[in-house]
């Protein structure tokens, strides 16, 4: 079975995907691991699109049961038919942004206060992420995700502001009905 879990930054796609993959003993792939080059300061340099798509597809096809976390909206049409189930995570804007601010603090700590490079990078990311709920934003946004969900050749369930355990239970029940 192949599952994609996506949503705006901070909705918990990676957290849910990792937990499900661990419980089911499935492969977990995170789109960010294929999107960004590994650099000393993470999330600075993108891999060329063809390269990231090829790498993700190769890893995706290695396992029979795989959960992919992250947005694949701009990764080509292959992914529209690649999954048996899609999970679209949604959260209120304020909750999502609070999670992201906390994540940035955990990730970079005091560097956010003392290192102007990290501070500027974090501020730029948070400004970008705050626009997700704006359907006219010229980048990844909720309208693009909604349209992508409708274009998928599999069932797409939406899950809102629930605990990770409750989210897991919903997905596990859905997997049972598809198996």
C-alpha cells in the first residue's frame, strides 16, 4: 500500500507519517529529504526537479508499503496515480504558526537570537508559511493542495485538529477498509 500525507507546513505530516510507518513497519519517505541538498545550514539549496523526482521515485518503488510525507503538488503527474490513499491534514492558521515557531526554536535555539543568518532565514520561512491559507499566494497554498487532492486517483481523507494518536487511528481504520 502507498500513502501520501500532506498539508501546510506545521500540520504534522511528518509526525503522523513517522508514527504510522513505525507502527506498521512500513517505509517512510519525507519529501523534504529529496527536495533539499544536504548543506551545513539546512533547507538552503534545492535539488534540481528532475533529480529529486527520480530519487524519490526510486526510493518509493523499493518498498511495497510506503508512506510519503509532504507536498508533491509540483512534482509531476506521476504522483497523481501513485497512491492508494491520501491524507490531507488541516489546522487553523494560529495553531499551525505556533507549531512552526516552536519548531524553529527547537531546531535553531539561541542562534535565532544571536545569528543574523539563522534569524533572517527563520523569519523568511515563517512569513512564507503564514501565507499558506491565502488561496492567491504565489506558492504552495491551501487552494493548490485542495485542487491536487481532487486530482488524485485515490481516496483522499481530510483530518483536522486532532491528537496524533487520533489521527493515526483514523488512518489505520481507513487502511483496514482498503486492504
